[in-house]
């Protein structure tokens, strides 16, 4: 049955993804809702909330505010918050409420800029898409607003695009990536996880970007068009994810976010060129990375049918998916994906 969930919990929506991108940049983030969406983000979708705080607020829209589209109330609240907090910018994140009443985000941005002496970001999420769509919009808005003038490239500076807990599932991964490149005499800049707004403003000084999540791919293309910065797609710590197994002649299924899934496939094929590796994901599948046989999973039945008919010898997926196919008796490798299970590595 389409849409029926018997095993998996609902995935985080697009407004949660937008917040995940902006969380560490020192801004006031306003969720344009009555309170429920903000509670879900803080309680379930943003694991950093429990160890580091961000200025994250609900707009607290009341029924008539939403029905009549009283944007002036939101602007007044935001202007008041700015006087009490040391913020570098303000971001307004959409939810189903402004989507239903047809909020004009460009007009809201201009209205807010007249009252608030800070850069204003607006992300037109509507709560109807998944987290990665919100991330994609937020990454582009972040660099459009803050990326500065072209600077000289600093050799050895490597920009890491797409670092969020939803995609990487490990709050310590950014530190290990920095250590990984430091061992090569290079400096890794993990935007949004340890590297802040100043690094975004000087984004043009990196020699290349590495895209670690499909949601950041459009931002990488924008930066390439704007500054000529090349990018590549991959995950620097992929060797941590691949188990030491004999893959020769084996059929392997990898269910992850697409970039990480593709990186696992490439690593397996280095060890066993005759392996057959299929990448599947519950989330966006970019044509640039998609190979024949790769597929987007929409419902639980899609995954169950794929496993039952695919004849796979090895499955890489989050542990919460193992119980979906109890008859699968081959090798199941737990590959944590916070966006699927709400669990961190």
C-alpha cells in the first residue's frame, strides 16, 4: 500500500533540512509556524540541539495572523529579538502555514530588511518535501547572500560542502575530515560543522570543493559558475564505512544518501571490479551520480520487493531496515543514516 509505514518513522521535512544547514552560522533562525514545527526540529531532527544551542525561534503565528497574512507581526518580533541577541544574520524558514496563505518571501525579505539591520535570508520550504530539498535551498541561499568578492586561491584549502547531521550521521566526522586532510598538509573547511560564516564569506579562496551530499551539489555548481572553483563528489572517510569482506562476484545493495552510497560503491569496485553494486536511496537521486539499476525508494514495499527479488549477497543500510526483510539471510552491514533512523554513528 502506497504510503503505509510499518517499520520506518516519518522522515524529516524540508524546513528541518534548512535549519540543519544554518544551525552553526550564528544567525537568528525563525521558523514561520505556530510552534509545532519548531518543536519537532529541536526535539527530533537536530541532534546538535542537545549539546550546543542556536538562536532558533518559532514565529508563534496565531490563527488570524496566518489567515490574514500579518507579516508585520513577524517583522516586529524579529526586530525585537535582534536588539536582545548578538546575531550575524536572520533567516526566515517556511512551513505549511505560509505555503497555504501564499507568502511572498521576496516581499517579506525586503520588508524585514527595512526594519532589521542585518542580512536577511528567506528559505521558501513548505513542509511537503523531505529534508534534503530544504538543505538544497538553504545552501544556495547561504552562498548567494554571503559569498564575497573573488579572492586569491590559497593552495591546500579544501571546501567540504554538504556537512549536516542528517546526511553524515556523525557529529565528529568533520573533525576527522580535518585531521584526514591535515595529514596531507591541507586544510579542510567543513561549512556548517565547525567552520562558520567567515569561511562562507571567503569561500572563493579554496582550491576545490568536495560535495559530500547531493543536497549541496547545486551550491557547488553555483560556486563554480561564480568563482570558477572546481568541485568533485565523494566522501573522504568512505574507508570507515566499507567492511572487510570478499566482494568478488557478489551482488551488493547500498541504501544511503546518494553521494555516500556512490562512494561506498566505488570503494567496493576498487577491491572487486566484478562486483555488481546497486545504489538506492529514500532521498534525492542526482542524474550525475546515477548508474543503470540505481533507484529511488518511495515506499517500504519498494525496498522489501527489491531485497526479496534482487538476490543480493550483501546489503549496506541502516540497522532499522534489517527487520523489514527478516528472510534475508546474507550479510547485512549497518550503515547509519540519521535521516532514516534518527540514530547517530
